[in-house]
C-alpha cells in the first residue's frame, strides 16, 4: 500500500515541528531524520500520483476541448486545434 503525498507532507511538518521544539537534542536529531524521510517519500508519492492521474487528465482535456469546440461552433467563431 502506498501513502498519499498529502499525508507524507503532514508527517514531515509534524516531525519538523518536533525538531524545532523538543528540549532533547537526540530527539531533535531523530525528528529531523524522520522529516527528511517523509519528504523523500512525499516526492516518490507525488510521482506515483502524477502517473496515475495522467490518463484522466488527458481524457478531461479532450472532453474540455470538445466542449469548447461545440461552444465555438454555436457562436460561429474559429475552432482551436486540439
């Protein structure tokens, strides 16, 4: 199971907050390492999410273009090249 990028960013922020406010240096070091790990996981997750979203985005763009063409035909203007 993959973790969503939003959750990773939330955990990164939480760990950065711990690192900034914890009185013990050893826990600050661990929190900073955890924040970096969450940051890297968020980047991976964003790439995964972008790949799964791409086909939907292309389909949505095609549908939007068709709607724009229909609207422009109704208004008798020049058609875009989609």
